[in-house]
């Protein structure tokens, strides 16, 4: 068991109802699900199975924007978010570079901001000239939130479809 005060302190919550639907919280001293190696019937192949949020297995570290997007959409190991647009092209994914690209639900939005690592989100909704996306690590480490930007915003680097 974890003390509720530890959860409130670690996640920088006020304790006054500031948790929102779909927000991810970190449980200090919590135990992660175990990772098991499962042998296939052929005896030659192995697969990793995890109990991740959406059941996707990937190498991105929890709490980062890349982890969140890889939970929502299968993404190869493309390193830091700043490399995703170019690595997606190399991997054969459809990509549009530029702030005036057309957003689509289910696409990855690549954003300017952190020059060292970059930033990505997952497009949840398109409302006319606005794109609504979910992201992690924008309002705090390991915290998921939704944000809306206008198509053409200089913050948008492009989309991976």
C-alpha cells in the first residue's frame, strides 16, 4: 500500500479534485507488472509481453511524450521525439512536414519546444482549423493532458500518419 499523501505530493496535486479523466498518476513505491518471456510453440521464437496501458510493448521510458504516443499507436524505436519525423520517413510512414499540414485523428503530431529531445503528441480530434491532441510530460513528468492548437501554429513541425 502507498500513502495517499505520497501520491498527492509526488504528482504535485493540490488534493482538491484536480485529477481529470484519463490523467496518468505515478504511484510512489508502486510495483510495475512483471514482464515475462513467452516461448512460442516452435521453440525458436520469443516475444515480450507486458501489461502496458494499451498492451503495446516498446522501449520508450515511462513518463516521456514518446512513451505516451507509443502507448496509443505502434511506433518503432525512433529515439528522441525530435528524430521522429525523419525516422518515420526512413521507416516508410506517410509524413507531412510543416505547420500547415492537415491533421488526422490517430496521427502523431511533432512539435517544437524542447530543442534537446523534441516533443510529440497523439491527435485525438480535429475541429475545423484546430487540432486536439493528448500528450505526456508537457505539464509535468508522467502527467498526461490534452491541448488544442490552431492548424498553422508555428509550434507544429508536422505529422506522422
